[in-house]
C-alpha cells in the first residue's frame, strides 16, 4: 500500500471535512471503517451541502422526537457500525449513558475479526457492556449478514437508533415491530422512509443534539408523549426535501 503524509492547514476552508476524511481513511487501514464506508461518507457529505452543513430546525425537531422515543423505551438499543464508530464513538457512548441504552456493534461487512476491532476501539473510547461479539439471533427478512443480532440487544429492543443504516435492515427492524430511529442525511433513502423517525442531519451534529433533548425531556413525560403522537415521518421528510431544494434556488435579484 502506498502511504503518504499530509498536513492539513487549519486555514483551509474545508479543514474539518478534510481532517475527517483523513481519519476515516486511516480507519479503513485499521479495519474499523469498511472501504465502501468511504463511499457512504462521500454521499453523506454531498447531502450535507444541501443543508448548508448545519442543523436546520426541522431536523432538530426530529432529533427531539427521537430523544422522546429513547426515553419512553423499555429496552432502547443504539446500533453501531464502522462509519458511526469512526465519526463519533465518544458522542454515541455519551448518548447511550444519558438515556441509558445498550450499544450493539452490527456490521454490514461482517467478520468476527472486524467486530472485535470495532468493539475494542469503542471500549478504548469508554464503552462498557457492549453487545455484538455474540449474535445468537437473526432478524427475519434480510439476506445479508446484517440479519445477525444479539438476543439481549436489537432482538429484544423496542426502540433502535440506527445511525447510517442500509435500507434492508431498517425495513426488517420496522417489520419486526420496533420503533426505528434513523440518522441519515439522505431524505430519499429507504432507511429514512422506512423509519419511524428520520433525523436528516450529519451524525456528529445529530448525536449531541439528541443527547441535549434527552436531558431536557428526562422529567417531562407528557411533553415526550405529545411529541411522539404529533410526529409524522412522511411530513418530516417532505419538509427536509423542500429545505434542500430551497438551497438550490438562485438567490433573488442577483
Ligand atoms: O461498517 P459497516 O460494514 O456496517 O458498513 C457501513 C456502511 C455505511 C458502509 C453501510 O451501512 C452502507 O452501505 O450504508 P449505505 O447504504 O451507503 O447508507 C449510508 C447512508 O448514510 C447514506 O444515505 C448517506 O447519505 C448517509 N450518511 C453518510 N455519512 C453520513 C450519513 N448520514 C449522516 N451523517 C453522516 N456523516
């Protein structure tokens, strides 16, 4: 493999994006991020441009509803893959503690060695009681290895948070009767459409936002239930698509 040294200037207008790309690419070498995870990341970056790379109010409202579901759940689980680990391990661990929820490593590109690497990475970042090394159960209706899951985790969960998920698994989780909370920058994805709540926002912004809402809603059960019953995911996605289209419109009188 050809290696390179790259110093990214802090003055570069896309400093943060470049640093993240370099980290994700290094994490491919370490077996944490799958090579195709870089393609998924690039697609996410493109959609984030259409949001102006910021959390818009519609997305934050969905993050609040996701927080309400996580607090109302009797068995909430956060499902974690390679990209989510590479992008925001610490924030996901912090969110899991705040709820509290179990974290389960669930990989699309599965091997026992890769699961072990991802688990160790998360544990070095502070994760405890991780699930995913043993996956004794299977979700019906998925052909891929992603059908595997931990009995104590996703299999028994009533609410599952899925950052950056593929559409097949999101659909299978929904058909299994679970409340599916997705974080996905693509409002047209099957994952966004199949989920109960799609937070259309960048993962590293969405996860701390959800945690902030968890802390605000902790002692407000009535508000939580009202948020959940008033939410409509199809309407949420339509608003997100409109917001993205609006950003593509030419500025008036220019
Ligand atoms: O680590 P593994 O083996 O489990 O593989 C993980 C990937 C991401 C490769 C796998 O789940 C996959 O193929 O995902 P997809 O089907 O490409 O979907 C990824 C979705 O996440 C796309 O709709 C992207 O727009 C979106 N996305 C990418 N980066 C971000 C994102 N959404 C939010 N924040 C991001 N940073």
